[in-house]
C-alpha cells in the first residue's frame, strides 16, 4: 500500500498544494492526511463534486497551478457539466487532477448502489476524453503514474487517478472537530420513527441514517414497507420525499436527511418550500460530519439551517439538541401541520459516530421499492 504522506508530498513537489472535494470511504486515509496537513485555504470540503471542480478552476485562474479534486466515483455525475463546459480544451482548457475512489469495481463485492457506478467509472472518463490510471499500490510504480499525471496537467489536460480499495495505508485523522452534543443519531432516529402515524412514510438519505432506520425496524419487529431507503443518490432524498408528498397529500411524508446531504443540494430546499406541501416534514440529523466516509467535517454545525429554511419559505423551522427537546417538539408537530401546514424543518443536532456493529439492509433496493409502493396504494 501507499503511504499518504508519500503520495501528498509527490503532489506538493509538483506544485499541487490545493485540494477540494467530497470525502469517500476509499479515500478516507488520504483525506484525513490532507485535513491534518493543509489549512482551510488549501483544503475545501465542498458542497458537491461539481462545486469542487469550480473551486479548482478558480485556484488555477488565480495561481496558474492545478488543484486536486477528490471524490467517490458516484460524484462523476456531478462533475460532467463543469468538465464538459468549463475545463474542456474546446472551452477554457484548464487542468485539474481528479482523485476518484472506485466503489463497485467489477469483480469486487460492494453494496447495490455502487454496482452500476463501478461498471461505468472508467467508461465515463473515456467518454469525456479524460486520460487516467488506476493508481498502483506499489510506491515506485505509483510515483511514475504521478509523474505521468503531472505531465498531462502541464499540457493543461484534466487527468484522473482512480483509487481501488486498500490503496492507501491507514492514517487516523488527528484534527477532529468535536462537539459537546450528547444524543446519538441512532437514538434520535428511533425517537422520530416511533412518533410517526400509521399512514406516514419516510424517505431516508444514504449512509448511516438509512442503516440505522432499517435496524430500528428490525429490532422492533416491524416491516420496512413505510421506509424508502435512498441507499445512493446522495443529496436527493428531499426531492424524492417531495414527489411522494405532492402525489399523496393524505399522508405525512418525512424526509430523514443528513447535514452533508442537505448541503450538497441545498437549492432543493427552495423547491420544497415553493411547492408548500402541507404534509412534509424535513428532518436533518446534523452532526457536522460526513460520518459514513470517515468523519470528515461539514459546515453543518457552523451554519443556521433553520434560518435557511425560513428564508426560502418553510412554514416553520425548529432546532433541538436533546431527546427531551425532540420528544416535546414531536408531540406538537402533528397539530402544527394541521393548523399551519408544511413544509416544516426539524434540525436534530447529534453527536458524531455510530455503533461498530451497525448492519446493512438485508432487503434489496427493488424489494424496498415494491414494499413501499404497495404501502402507498392502501
């Protein structure tokens, strides 16, 4: 495996000292090293991968030096537009180094949401005309690949290094942003789920939130038919929930979101507010971290999410940081919806982390979809 310090120092030796992106589990060691060794002006955890490309372009325009954009391969969809219409040689011809975690690589077992993305990861790069290497796990070979990438960047090309599982040696994040919150996300999810009505349904975002919701149902010997587990498509759970809420006005629809996911496509909140579904509750479990991919920080606890929601037109926006506060707000939420209508934002501030023995859904995505659709027909 490659030492993170070796890889980063090779980039720095070649003038690449600015990083932006969205963390990935396959890149967690390299992302942790970057976080510990670069200041906030040289490492930006972006709202989404396309925005990270924009940051890289701005850095190049100001300094003449290319930047490195890191992401999971699921983020390729977000970068296609800026790569095709901004950095491309036929437009502005701006070099960017892409560092892409290869989830779902063919022949390597992975979760269902990564399978298709894994199959098309290199094909998308080929279609976009972006040269790439699958980074070697041997430092001498990786060094030559980095040199090749640097040569391409000097030619003002975009170049990608595709990262397999277990490419980088372990590195533990030292500069961990801590909070003094006491309620766990899992406890908060259980508390909210227990307060739902029989006809209510949930759309839960990707990562730990869907996993913890699934385990709660299993522990309570309940079915999973009321929950849509958005195991992929980060940042889009709120719009899935909106689509259901508009089509099923007789049901209360709850979106279980994370701070990283909500920030990734924050503009969607404005659309929710504009459509003004009276039966919509947007719950954001906010721990200020990308918990599912190594705990890299978000700006979730540094911004006022309820103020954002109110500014775009949510009927009400509430924030809680303890179980007692949460239970109190849940007890009046139904009457609030019936009198004032929705959408309502409920921000639940929680501590970082999760159980080490947390399982994954045992049903397939198609089974989950079919069960929910049957439930919604009743």
